C-alpha cells in the first residue's frame, strides 16, 4: 500500500485485530416498537469508517409477521379516505458521537440508529402494541487506512425535472 511518505508499505493482516474491510452483523433482540435510538458500537471513529449496509425487521421470539407496518405517530387524524399507515423516513444510520454523551471531549466512536422517524412498528392490523421486535443490521467497517475524505461538493440544477435527462448530470469529482 502507498503510504503518506510516498513509499510502499507492507500490510500484514496477521498483525491486525481486524481487516481493511469488515462486515459486522448486529442483532438487536427484544427491541421496543420505536426501534433503536442510539447504540454505541464502541468502534473507534479515529481508526475506522462505518456505514449501514443492510437491515431487516422481524417480530421478536418467533415468526416474521405476515406484514410489518410502520405507523407514523403524528398521523392521529386518519379519515376514511386516507390509508391507515404512513411510514416515517427510515433512519438506519451510523454516526460519530462522543463515547460519553455528557463529555464532548471523550473518545469518538461509531453509534447506530435503527428506526423510522416519528414512527412505531406494528403488525398488519395497525394497532400499536407493546410488542417486541428484532432488528438486524449489517455494517461495513473500513480501516481509515484505505478511506479518503473528499471535500468537493458537486451540484447541478435540474430545472424542475426528475433528473432523467443526460443534460443534467452531476460532474464527476476529480480523482475518480
């Protein structure tokens, strides 16, 4: 691998506790119907970059419901002409925060959220109960050794279109 000193370094994975790219499976069992609000993975943010690769939801302690709905808690005035369920925005993300939320100067680690904004999980009848759920996340965790932060911003004006025309393409960032 090329180093900062513009020379070739040997990477020996046997000396590491993790590889350059890691797949990490997180299973959260017995989760309330609001999902996971903040969970500290304890992965050091100064050494790794993390992202959610995939997620799944199921009813805890057994079978997957025939349908699993997400109820938007702000929709309390449902009329007969509206659908019963409104799904909030998915919020299945990794983010960096201090290990000790009360101490902004504490070590930064990767945290995860696994929920829908302003929503609760429910089974197919729409009744919000105190049921428990299983949320499975798969994280991609990269050594910072192989990641690069690109500080360029690429913008384009779509002029009110859906962006399907090749006329309106975001320019390729330099270096790619």
